[in-house]
C-alpha cells in the first residue's frame, strides 16, 4: 500500500480540484445541479481514483484506477471548454486551468506507462 499524499500527481490534481470548486462558485445558480455538479465530480474523481488505486495490492489494479482518473480528467477537459464557450470562464482562467489539466494528464500517462512496464 502506497501513501497517495506523497505522490506529486495526487497533490496537483487535488489543487486543481480545489481551484475548480472555487471558480464554479462564480457560475450562475442555474448551473448548480448541472455543469457545476458535473465539473466538481469530474475534478474530484481524478485525485480520488489515484488515492483508491494506492490502496490496492497490485500495479495492475493501481493502473486501472489511474485509467479512471484519466477518463475523469478528459471529461473535465470538455466541461472546461463548455464553460469557456458559455462565457463562465474568462480566457485567462480557461488557459491557466487547461494548461494545468494537460500537465496532469501527461503525468497520469507517464505513470501509467511506468506501471505497465513493471508488469
């Protein structure tokens, strides 16, 4: 069992989740049960799956949870595009958040490749 709090990918995805919670507070109330809820769920799913994967007994199980994290990160990527197109995010906010999300996805991919190479 690994301590997920020691992983840089978990810390960065946790910080991104906190940022998503902060920015969605500014979205219209009409999005409370729609886009806000979806974005928060997608964002929090990334570090949640990393943490859960760390509690598993094998690298194969851990890789499966990292796959789930990647799927959630990609889902969030689309939701950010939608938020930008609806003008809920300013261009600088969108750019900063998507840059960080792209880096997190790159890190997830590298981690997955490493786990799969160890099998």
